[in-house]
């Protein structure tokens, strides 16, 4: 068996693992990103392709990533190297772990900036700003935040500091405790918001928009966005799932857990869509307005509903919590690597990674104001990071996971790691992972490169 580091922690039960993994999956990706991407991607067609990617590609890749983590018993670069060695393969495969650590860091740097917006909105609800927001002024309020780099940087700093605080204390106790209460609370609150939006907003129009696919809207770009979003939302291809896999007790069924995580993540994304689009249509807001969508729409509802400031406060607080349970899973791969490979103390490693992510994240902060006109290939710093991680690094990580588990590892080793499921179920997972995922991912890459067009 691979080298097991003496201080490598483990989750205390299957349930706490599922909560932590759902905590990683459910975050800004579901509530902030999914609605605006669906809005920009034309609605139903995007949603359908997204669902297909989640279950046919995302869940199998998650199974593969968890299996690598649990068998490798270490931080991603070492876990993959251990396993490659054990399977008689080239150490070159550890690039998969390296890309993950780097990619997770890049995502953390901008994720924390967006999470900072949620902190700002908590503050706004407390001081009563959001109580007076109307459909006319909401855009201005949000624009005011984006225009102030100092304010964004301060919230970004605070969010990184909170992430560092939890990671420094070790994953299992802090995170396990937090997710046990906060994830169910987030779910209940979302249901209340959905109920409100369906009653007070344009429910029918929203349903049609989200669930009636108009295939003329399906361009190659929309397909790529949907794939990137599926990977982002499930936290795939960046070592976050792999590191949680390494903390996973042997007795837990990986395939069953992955299906539960995928389903929970999808339900939350769809609920977020149902909480937001009825209001977008009711107030004639622009479905394609992009990253500001939830910050511009939900406050309008909070300002009008009875007890809205309390709901607003709770909503943005829980969104922050959902973001933290995700950001810790982005910081953990690099911190555990520094700790296990270079013997850096956990606290020091967490602070160091936090400082680096803060400084790098300033690029994202500036792309909304002083660097708004600095563009590379027509993209701001933030757009570039988002594109590189979402559309390149994460799917590429997924492709390497599929190739590693499906082709580089011995069949018997994979079967042993996934021994909890029947032969029939296993055959389906293996087929998806070794054949369908690589083909689909390569096709999408060819598309990204502009070599092929099926639009
Ligand atoms: N899945 C998270 C979300 O939907 O907000 C984002 C995320 C977490 C991406 C962890 C990548 C990652 F490694």
C-alpha cells in the first residue's frame, strides 16, 4: 500500500464525509454562477446539457478522483505519484496532482473575491441599504461595490482570513461541525426563497425558461460552458475531491457517495434557478446580465417581502457559509502538500497560501474597476482566470483522472477500490470513465481550440 503520512486525518463517518463533499460542491457555483450561466446560455438547452454532463461525465470523474485520493492516501501530487508507482506507471502522471493544486489555488483567488461580495451584502442588509433597493436602483448599488477596489479588497481579505482560520485548525473537526448544521439550514432557506419567488414572481415564465429547451440556442460555446460549469459545480479536476477522498474511510462506498453528492448539488442549483428567474422576469431584469445577476435581483425581492431584511441577512450569510465550505476544499490540497511533503506546520502553510491567494486575488478585484480595460484576448484578468480554470484546467484534470483510472491503473485495483457495487453497476461506471468521458472531453477540447464545430 502507498505511503501513509502519520498525521493524515480521516473523516469520522460516511455521513460527515458526504456533508463535507456536498459542502465543497455546493457553493457560489450553484447559487451565483449556475443561474447567470443558464441565463447567458439561453436557459433550458443549457440546463439539459448541464444535467447530462453532471451525471454522465461529472459523477464518473468524481468516482475516479475519490478512488485515486483514497488509494493514494496523500495530498494530490504525492497521491498520484504513489499510485502511479504502485501500478507500474510513469511518475509523469503526478502532473495531474500538480495541475490540481495550482488550479485550486487560482480558483480560490477569485472565488474569495466573489465571496467578498456576499460579505458586503450581509453588511448592506444589516445597515439597511438593501431595504430600500428597487428594480431601478439595484444595479447602481451593485455597481457601487464593483467600482470600489478598496472595499472589495477588504472583504476579499476577510474571506481569505476566515478560510485560513478553519484550515489552520485542521479539517475534520472544524468542517465536520460546521457543515452538519449549516448545509441543512441553507437548504431550508433556499426552499423558502423558491416558494416566495414562485408565488410573487413570474413562475410560469421561469419554468419555461429553465426547463423548455430551445436547441437553436445551443452553440459550441454553450456546450463548453455547460461542461465547465458541471466540473466547477462538482469541484472536479482540481484535487479538492481527491484530497477529501484521501480522508475517506475505507468502508464508505465511493460510487454511492458520488451519486448522492451529484444529486444534492444539482438540486441546489435548480432551486437557485427557481428562486431567481421568477423575480428576474417579474421585474423585467436582463437574464443575461452575467455575474451580477443574484446581487441585483434578490435584494429587490428582499426589499419587498415581509421580514425581507432578515431573509436577506440569512441568505447572504448562508451563501457565505456555502462559499467557505467550498473554499476550504480549494486551500486544503496545497496546505496538505506543504505539510506532508515539506513538513511546514499546518498553521504556517495555511497563512502562507492565504497571503498568496489574497495578493493574486487582487488581480480579480482590479478587473472590475482600475483594470477593467486591461484585456488579454478581449478578456479581463478575472474573465481569463475563470476561462482558464473552468474551461481548460478542470476538464483537463477530469480527462487525466479518466485516463489514469480507466487505462493506467490495473483493472483489479480499480475494482477493489470500488468493490461496494455490483458487477453491473461497476461495468457502467468503468465504461463511462474509460471510454465515454475521454471521448467527450477530447471533443470538447477540440472545440475549445476551434478545430471542430458542431454548432
Ligand atoms: N464547487 C464549488 C461551487 O460550486 O461553488 C466551487 C469549487 C470548489 C470549485 C472546489 C473547485 C474546487 F476545487
